[in-house]
């Protein structure tokens, strides 16, 4: 039996949720969601209180999700104004720059935040943005990113953040995909001592967009950028902008934001989140999972370009009146002690990061951690992929000194907030498991083939959720049919996560990873189809198949099998060129880690690529390729195995 960790007396004593109240609360949340959420929905301020709570259906052809549907509220009023009255001088956002040696960190109070948000809201309105319009944000991790999010929420516009690591092509596709009126960007984005020219990427993207799209540019580094007729300077406009703007009254079901995420097929989809249900869920998970208390300093190291940044840098913490840290940099710059230096500098109480960062820092050596005073840390969190026990133990012992519970939070862009996670005051921790469902979440394990629910413990299958929770995505932007098909098409009546899982003998959940053609690279989701279509768009490439393979730091790496056009010679230069090509098509995170030249790919007689075989070869697991006799040409497999050495 691996070691388990019950909550310490100290942790349990102060916790919002304990071993005693978790059970009854969970039962009520499942058996009587109307009463449970009717009560907990009040944690946010409503302009017009709701009278209806849950109105949801997972029924095939009729998937429809509504929470608090007749209530009205404003997210920016909840994240800003209501705290100005009670804690206007408290720091809302601590901004920590990429380079601590050249730039000071900033402390922005709730009162100041209100002015920044209102000014940004007025600027956006001046640029013609109104309720329901889409605004794309392509920004570094600077406070203006939070101002812009909250400004959109204030005027009822829908933001769509594009991670600053995405390429101009990816940005252009997302601007067009949501028909955005304005793009907010910055001159440059410093990160890890390097600088990405965001504005010029934006210019390149906008070449393929409507002329009417305007570009609002925030000055970050002050480096020279080109300036066109569609560009507006945030820094100039804010001098004139009014410092108050009345929050728009929004319906609970009005969209708050769109966030594109990769799936197993085709183009990324625009996940749409709601105003009311999302905010209730983000704030409640933030408070309970991290056992957040007034006055705590909370740090989530994610980027606002991902859902983790939406829910746990901005919306959840600010709805709770927390002090939240926004970090512009990377874990290893200027050195491998950066995370711990920042924890010590700002006296961080809850620290939330990804296993890939933990593994990288573990490799750098304990001395980087030991140099810094981490005595304010009370809780550690993990997100993005299963955390391997070795990394868990290191996180626990070296970072947490054995005193900080670790919450391994399983969730997805689609779920808005935590789905399966330990609660620090209630759960006896098992390294490597996400363990227990959050309130309102009913996980089920299905047999992947038959789709039949597997009851009892010590079972394995695919992870589905059998009923709605308030933070659930509402639709795929502009394509509700795709929403139904993607998430409810495989197993009728259930939300399908795309993950495999087991429920152990105690009833705890272990998420084992994606069972579809999605790979998880450093906690970021990548559709293999997306990388494949980028590769085949290159003139030299005839065909490509992409799979994941185990990678020490990233969790999974991107392994591409590439068949070249007739007459094309595989060379190291071409390999480099293809890597650069994919970076330009999608972004650096999509760059294949390994490219293997493949004269042929294993296909069935009907022409379907047998990915199972490609995965095994990528994993160096040649002994269990399974039946290859149904292949159109079984000899291609021998060739792939023989040539596996030409990967690097
Ligand atoms: C996929 C979602 C919202 C979290 C950031 C990634 C994997 C996430 C865990 C965890 C095991 C995890 C799943 C999931 N995942 N957290 N604690 N344990 N797997 O969001 O890009 O939407 O990816 O990340 O495979 O489906 P995402």
C-alpha cells in the first residue's frame, strides 16, 4: 500500500470543508441540486435574484444547459466593485515581471483595479464594442490582461483570449472564428528573457481579417512597432478615458467568454462559458479546493491564455476578494529558483502549478528551493495532467516540507472549474489521484465499448459525468451541433470527458489520460489532427501521423511520422524546416519533439491509419503491437521499427 496522508489537525481545524461536512454537502448537491445551488448561488451578488436554479438536459438532440436562468448580474461588479466598498485598499493583483532585476513588481488595490477596468471599458466602448460583441485578447501576462477581461465583462462583451505563444496564423483564425471587433495586444511580450513581437504577429494575423477589426495596443516594453490606421494606443486613450463606467446588467446565461481548445478532430473549438453559473463555480472551487481565507495570497502560475488562468488567476480569486498573483515569467528565469523566490517575496499561502514545472524544477536540484523562505506556504496544487508519485513526493517534502496538503485538481477547459479534486481539510491524500468529486459533480465510469455504466469499486473505463454542474460550458461557439456531437455523441445521456479513469477499491478516482486523439504536452492540450494538418500543408509532405509518447519533463511529447512527397529527400535541414513550419502554423507548443521519416504508414485495407501501432512504436514497445495482419501492407511496420533510430 502506498503511503496516504490524512489532513493534519491544523489543516482540518481551519478548513471550510472537513471530513464531517463534505459527505452531507456532497449528497445534497447530487440529490437536491436545486436547494444546494440555490443556496450557494448566493455567494455572488445578483442584480435581480434568480428564482430558477437548474434547468439542464443531456438528452440526445436536446442538450441544453441553463443555471440561474432568470437572474441578472455583472461579473466585473462581482470581481471589483463589491470589494471596493469593503476592502478598497487591499491588493487585488500583485504583478510580478519577467525580469526581477530590471522591473519592479506592482501592487494594484481593488480601488485602483476599478479605475483601470472602467477606463479600459470606456476605451473599448469608444472603439465601438458593445454588449455581445467579441474582443480578442492577445497579451502578455500583464495587469492589462485582467483589466481587459474585466472590462469586457463590465460592458457585456465576450472575450476570447489567444495565448501569446500562438502564431499569427492561429490568432487570425480565432479573430475570424468569433468575428471579433477589436483585438487587444501589446508591443512585445517578455518571457524568460526573450521577447515575442506580439504587435507584429497581430499585424500579420490581421492581414487575413476584415478591415474593420481594430487593434488596441498596450505599451509593455516600449520597443518600436509599426503603426497602421486600425491601431489605437491604450496608453494615450486612457489619459482621456473616464474612470467610471456603470456595469451592464447581464443575464446569467449570457456568454462571458470564448476559449478555443483542441479536440480530436479538425480545428480547435470555441468553448463558451456563461456569466452566472461559471462565476459561482469558479469562486466556490477557488475557495474550497484551495481552502482560501480572507487575507491569503494566492498564486496560480498559469497563463491567462488557458482556462486555468481565467478561473484561478482572475475570476475565482477576484470574486472572492483575494490577492492574486500574475506572473509574467517562467519557472527557470533568471534561475531555477524563481518560483520559490516569488513565493518568499510575496509570502504566498497557496501555490498552484503544473506537474511539468514540478518535474523540471525537481531536476534542477533541491538547493534552489532551500535558498528561499517558504514558511508562508500552506497548500500546494497541481493541474494539467496526472502527477507522477515521484514528483508528488518531491513537491510534498521539498517544497511543502511535509506541512502542505497537495490538491491534484482534475478538470478541463470545458468544465470551467475543478471536477475531481481532494479537499484539503477533508481528504486523505493519495499521491497521483485526483480522488473525489467536487460538489455537484457526478462522475461515472463507463465501459468504453458498450457504454454501459460500471458500478462498484476497483473498476476501470472511460470517465463521464452524468449530470450538469454550474461551471459547465454551454456550447461550441456558433456550432451547438458540434457541442452535442463532441461531448454527448459517444455515450448518450452523459458528458464524455475524453479521459480514461479507474475507481479504486476506496471509490477514489484516478484519471489515467486521454483516450481520444488528444495529447497532453506540458499540461497543454494538443489535437494530433491539428499538428498533422499543419505538417501536410508543407509542400514536401505527402502524409503525416502524430501521436504522443512519454516525455520526462513534458509528460507527453509530440511524435510525428512523416511521409515525404515522391522525390523529396529526408535531410536534417528538412526536419528543421518542418519544425519551424509547425511553429509558424500553430505556435511553439505544437513543434514536434521527434520526427520520424516514414516511407509508409500502417493502414487498414480501408485506408484508416492504425494509430495504436504508431503509439506503440513511439513508446519503444514493440512487443505488444497486437494484430498487424489486417494491415494493407504489414511490412511498413517492420520498416518503422527498423528506422525508429532516425527520430532525432
Ligand atoms: C485535460 C484537460 C483545466 C486544466 C488544465 C488543462 C488532463 C487536467 C488533470 C489532473 C489528470 C488531468 C485531462 C483533461 N488533466 N488535469 N489533475 N489529472 N489529468 O486543461 O487543456 O482543457 O486539458 O487535461 O486529460 O482532459 P485542458
